[in-house]
C-alpha cells in the first residue's frame, strides 16, 4: 500500500536523476516489503522500475504480489492515444497488465511527444478534449484486460461527480495531494460515501522540494509534539494519520533507512485529539498547483476540496 519511487524533479527537466537511482530505490523498497509502486509516463522511470520488478519476479516474487500503478499523461488524452500510451507503459514496465491506471489530470495538453508543452509565458498549450472522452477510452483498457482498474488523479469533487454520473466504470481511486497542510477532508468524505479510494500523494509535504514551495510540514511544532508523545517521527505521524482514516499513502524516499521508517506505522495509534489537531493544521497549502493550466476550465483547484 505504500510506494517509494523517484519522481520527476521539480523543474521538470528531462535530465532526471542519476542512472540506476530509481532501479536501486525500487529494489530497496521491495526488499523492505513495499508492494505498491506508483509511477507515470511523466516520471520517465518505467523501464528502471520494470528492471527491478523483473529481477524480483525472476527470484520468485509473483506478479500478483505487487500492485503497480501508472498514469496517462496530459498529452495523451486524445482518444486515439490512450491505448498506445498504456501499452507503452506496460512495455517499459515489462508487464502484461497494470493493477491501476490513472488519468494524471483532468486538463489535456497539446497532443504529442513533448510532455511539457509550456509556452515562454509559462502557460501550458491545451487541447480541447473533454476528460469524459478520455475516460471512455480508459474503460476499454479494462475490457481488454490491460488494466485491472482505472481511476483519476487531481480531480475535484465536481469532476468526480461527472465521471461517476456519465462513466460506465466507476473510478477506483482519486489520487490527490494530501498531508496535514492540505487535509482534503471533503474529498475523503465524498470518496468514502461513493466507495472510491483516496490516495494521498506528497504525504510528507515533499520536504525535498522545500526551497520551492516553503511548506515545512515535517517541521510543524504541533506535529512534532504529537510525534514526540508517541516516540515516532513527524513523517510517521503524517502517514499514520492518513492510514488511520482510510487513505492510501505513497511516500517517496531514495534512502533505505527512511523506507523502513516510513513503513513502521502500524504499532501505534493516534488519539481522537491528535487527529483533530492534525485536521486543524489544514491551510489548503499545496505543493502542486499546476499553475501552467490555471486558465483551463478543468483546472481543478478553483474548487476547495
Ligand atoms: N498524481 C500526481 O499528480 C502526483 C504528484 C506528485 C507526486 N505524486 C506521487 O507521489 C509520490 C510522493 O510524492 P513526493 O515525492 O512529491 O512527496 P513526499 O513523498 O511527501 O516527499 C518525498 C521527500 O521526502 C523525503 N523523505 C522521505 N521519507 C522521509 C522521512 N521519513 N523523513 C524526512 N524526509 C523524508 C524524501 O527524501 P529522500 O529521498 O532523501 O529520503 C523526498 O525528498 C511520488 O513519488 C509520486 O509517485 C503524484
């Protein structure tokens, strides 16, 4: 239920991390017992993940023991591009099926292999495809057996309603940014009522990118007090809080010791008071606002969730 992988760097440069970094991180995560791997075409690491998975499967791990998630990127929303994009992720990962395939965002970008069609004025080049037309193609991936389940990411409640009302297959998951500074309590309530799983990305508030976003979640004094009381770290408290309220968490770390730390969250329980304190830290403080698409009608963050 927890993933640990490398993500594209904050500046979205194509020179990602050092060779083998993701392969080594995923190998260490699998060794530490992680079985949920979250990736995406955007992260450009699917081949490295595939290599790590193959080695473990050659050594006896069964395909069904691991839960692999990938995402359809914004430049692949055109109905003709959905199947090839999914097939490319499968080929790179060396898998016959994905456990879950998510639409990365509700807003579509200009079609093509430039994954970041951003103008000099800092605006994304959009296309006019509606996410429901993309969703209908994703449903066909389930029919074809290429993916076990489909879901969405960065969708607000109105957009979720639209997919639930007009889709043939219910989204299994909405993956949204969530940590103590953006609790997404309304989204969680909505997902719980509709039987959709909420997954929290940036569950630690992406401390590695702190210089860019300034949200020092793990330094929060209230969070530190709760952590001290339980003999745990602020990171463990962030993860425990989510798991305790039924949210799936996908923290990332390249360090084996932190992977172990982040998995040691099942031997303590937060009190109702702790939970209330954490919920009250909410300030709609997002790391990822995708402001390149702020003027797109489907930019999800005009609605609070
Ligand atoms: N759907 C989307 O639009 C979307 C957007 C962003 C991310 N995601 C997914 O969510 C995953 C996690 O998000 P994220 O990486 O942005 O944020 P995150 O998991 O909140 O933070 C990762 C950072 O935390 C550090 N870290 C990990 N464990 C720690 C600990 N116990 N104590 C202190 N620092 C710790 C890591 O550094 P070290 O590596 O040095 O340990 C890394 O810099 C991504 O890998 C990706 O799969 C999805």
